[in-house]
DNA sequence: AAGCAGTGGGAATGCGCTTTCCCGACCGGC
DNA sequence: GCCGGTCGGGAAAGCGCATTCCCACTGCTT
């Protein structure tokens, strides 16, 4: 038994499909109350469920929002996803999920799939990348996105614009002040900390990571410090852990030499990497912040009970998701449609404010 | 400019829409290579993206999998979501996300929405509940699900069957041995631990929580122990934290009395609650496992670096998601269509194996 | 009382695609 | 050389719904 159709409902109610449609699915024209009631009863008794695909076809809009993340199990993304979901609910839409692992090629596929489903808008949460191997993929992604926008789709991307996308109508960027905040973090840390700094970063070319590294270095410079050494690794716990092992070896070597006590202050470009690094140090018998300080970025909720409490930069992840989604919702959203001033930033879809949060892991007294 | 259509492609290629359809979207009939090439070129040059809605309408199947969770930002659910996503990819389908906060009423709406979108299958990851206020919602949810199945939809639910669902064709339950595993955990703990046990549980009526509580009590009984007191609270970190505060007060009172050293062993029915409880104890100046032992359930990945390392029960969350999704994929999946033996369990969609994992937080020497 | 706008309902068209059915061409076998 | 049998392509009928256009009818005005 296939699901019952509007036509069946109409027949049972003794009206035309047009009328049934008008009463069951919001239309400007409201049929008479008696008829409406009859139709509603018929629908009820048949267990009628409108076919959203057919509706979508007819009105060419699907009520779908596409969300692209690297990995939905990563707390960073799942927090954003929660915000997206919430905003989608406000707009009475559903969210379609795509996880890509971070490659532009897969992201392009995801965009194409969303376009195929005629998603009303797309939110790209995953960080942009311009690693050498990605140039072709990026170009394709940009082309796919441009096409999607040209066809009336709206897209919001968190962090950085897609490389090469020509920002047509309906393309929003939610600016995340990674660089600035990382700079502030560096400044704050430099106040109390007189030892050396080391950065554990993601692979080169990953914008989020690069911005945070650059910002941190700038902050260090403003504070009159030497630039920090940068250890690059994968952008997840494992990457942090491995870099942590390297650093642990180095710290232990220095300690056994005796003499200077220039404790290391480690900045991992995200919390998950920071936790990985901390685990590595601990596995090597080092303690935080006694033997080294460590700071992260994001202020992941699940990690807030971690001990020693992790110094980090609070990012309103959920709100980022909400803002990005809302930006794609209102047709009147600002997009950079003015060619003049194209040197300026795109009109931000919303202002994201983060906050440096110093906790135990970087306390100097230990 | 709206997206280009199959008809346009066909016209450009100088063939009929039927032929264009055959070459561009997998059909049994393969047109000649020269024609195929012409069509492909035309499609390419027009930037043709097939309209999945129209395809879905025509073949009445959407390539969509609906996933229902309480909260996508909860690591328990996001881990399952990752598995679902992965399995969906295998089936070349996309996942539609719905978060419900746990109420059957909202779950019913989500099912209806999925049904409207003609999702091929639905995976319900959220725990079932039979709290008093939910009976009506449960009935409606069951009715909606039954209708969905009757119309050819396939559903998999993690943990417990939906209360009142009459298991028609296509209804799968992924059994999670919560009770058994909680029992094993109790047994293991009882070996080394001779103090009292306390359980921090979720609200009464939440199946997952109730099963784990029941199992734990059984395990205790088998070990010849007194049943544990049960503190009920919300099923999240806050719930654990509040219960933890209560327990902390109690422990401190006992400690100041001096005398007996019957240390408490706390079992929180999930890791997130356990972390909350641990945070509360710590906030009250107590240490784990020195002043109290604590164990959780789920073995959430992000929490594995928590110190003291949390004793818990490892659940293959990601695989649970995969298995549930796969169960809905193959049309030949086992469903309980035999009325005889209806006293037996439904044919499990896959066997989930967990593992008791004892770590530092319940070490007796402290 | 005749003409009018306004109202409530139905017929029909189209959204973009799949698929069945049909038809012409081309093949080999007797 | 004629016929049954493919094979490759097109015409057309939906899939389930929204919506435009049209018509019959009501309740007014002049």
C-alpha cells in the first residue's frame, strides 16, 4: 500500500484536488470552513502525508538546508551543527548532512548533491584549505558553488570564502576572527610567561590553522617575543599527540641537562590537538603546567571538565552555526554585490565574538 | 536563471529526453556510444545537475535516510551519526538530520517529516522513554511509524523498540546489551570494591537509563551486595553534576564524622553524567578515586583523555550507527514477520558487543 | 431589475524526470 | 528474398502537487 495522495483525499472529501491542496497546504485562498473540515477529515482518515518531493517540484523549493562538515563526530562540528539545526527549525526546514573529511573534491560532490536535491541553502562549516594538491579541487568546488548560487541557491561559509568563488548574489561568509583572537591569546600568555613558545599546528594550507598560527605569532611579536617554532601535524587529537611526544622528549632532554628552567608554553591550534598533546606529555611523565604550559582554541564544551583546565579561546560555535544558517535564510541578506570597494571585506553575515579564556593549564605558578 | 533541465540537454544534444535520461542517469538500456558522448557533452556544457526531487517523484524513492537524535552535539549521538553517515555513503544516500530533544511528540513530527520527504529509511538513535507524560506521544509516534512502514519505509531503532509499534515489515531493532553490560560492570567493580554503591541515573522511564540501572543492580546482587541507592536527574552533564554535589556533601559529612572509611563507588549511567559528577566532587575538594570511585558508560571518545581515566563500558557507537543503517538498507533484512514465537526477541539487526573497561577512576589503591 | 465586483470552486497545465510502449532499421536464417 | 527477431531511438503517460485561469454564483449598487 503506497502512501495516499492528495487526489485520493480530494475524492474522498468530494472536492477537487485543487481545493484539497488549498486547505491542506498553506495557500493564499482559504476554502469555506465546511469544505475545509471535510477535507481535513478525509486526510486524517486516510493518513495522508503530503509528498514533499512533489511539493518541491511544483514550487521549486525544497525546504532543505545542506550542511557540510569534515566530521560530524568532531565536537567542533557537532556544536556548529546544533546551531544550524536550531536555525533550520526556525525556518521550518530540515538539514541534510554531508561529511567530507576535508577534501575540496568531496566538498564539491556534496555541493552537487545538495544542488541536485535543490537545497534552499548550503552551510559550509569545514575549514577551507589551499594545500598544493587541493588547487584543482578548489577550483571545481568554486565553480560548483558559483553555479549553485547563480541558480538561486544561497550559501554561507564559516571562516574563509571558498578559494576562487566569485561571490555572486547569495554568497555569505561568516567571519571568524581566528587571527585576532590567537593574537590576543599570545598577548595574554606573554604577560605571565617568560619562557619559549611552541605552536602545534595543522597541515600547512589549512586556513583555520594558518590564521591562528599567524595571529599567535603576531601577538608574540607585539609582546616583543621571538616567533614561536611551529610543529605541523594532522588537525586532530592524533596530530596533537604526536607533536606532544616530540615536545616531551625535548623537554625531558632539557630537564636532564639541568640548568635553565625556560619552561615551554605550547599553543595547539585547537582544543582537540591540545588535549592530544597534553595526553602525550602526561604519558611521558610530564605534568601540566608544572613542566609545560598548554593552550588550545575553540573551548569545546565536552572538554571543559578536562584537568588541568585548558586555557583556550572561547568560540560561540553554536551561534556560528545559527548565524551562518540565518544568513542564508532571509532573501535580503547582505551580499557583496557592489563591485566598487571589492577590496573590502565581504559584508559579514554576522559578527562573531570570541574570548580568550585563561585557565589552569597555563598558570605560571606550579 | 534556473538550473538547466534534462529537456534542454536533450535538445542541445539533438536527442529525445528519454535518451538523455538513459545516458545521464543509470538505466538498463545503454544508448549508443556516439549519442552518449553527445549527451554527456551537452550536459557538461550546460552545467546540468539532475533534479533529485523530480527523479524521486518519478521513481518514488528519494535516496534519503532520516536520522533522529536527541541532540547532535551530544558526543554519544554524534558518534552514532558518524556511523550512520558512513553507511549512508555506502548506499549512496544522504542523511537527513532531525534533533528532537527526546520527546516522543517531536520524534513523531520528525518521522512525519521524513515520511513526507519519502525518506527510504529512518534510523532512530534517541532512547525510548515511557515517562507518564509520554504515553500519548508514544502512541502517536508508534502510529506514525507503523504507517511509514506500511508504506514501504524501513526503520531501525537503537536500543528499544518504540513502545506500541506493531513491528510490521521493515522494522528493525538494534539491540544494545545495556543491562547485561551494566551487570558485568557491577560484577567487576564489586570484586575490588567493598564499599557502598550509588547510581546516578537519568529520569525514570528512560529505557537506556533504566536498563543500565537494572543491570547494575542485578550485577550487585549476583556479587552478594546490597542494592545501590539511585539518584535520578537529567540525563546530561548537569544532571550528573547536581547529583555529584549531593554525594559530595554526603561524603564530606561522613568523612568529618571520622570512623568508617566505606568509600563510595558511584556509577553514572553515562559518561557525560559521570564527568559531571566528577567535576562536582572535585569542586567540593574531593578527589577521585581517593575519596570516591566513579564509573560511567559509553566510553565517549572525546572523554578518554579525562583524568582520572574514567572506568566505563565501551560501546561501539559508530558501529551501532552503521549497523542500524545497514539493517534498513538491504530489502532482505530480517524482520519479525513470523507471528509464531512472537514471545521471542525480534530478530536483531546485528549483534552489538560492548566491553567493560576499568581505568583509574575506580582503582581501589589511592 | 439589470449590471457589477467579488467569491468559492473546478479544470487544466506544468514542475523535471523515468519508463513503458511503440516504431523503424537492421540483422541473420530459411 | 522474405520474415521473425533484435536493437536503438522517440512519443507519451504519468509521479503528486501547486497554481493559473476560468466559470458559476452570490450579494451589491445605480
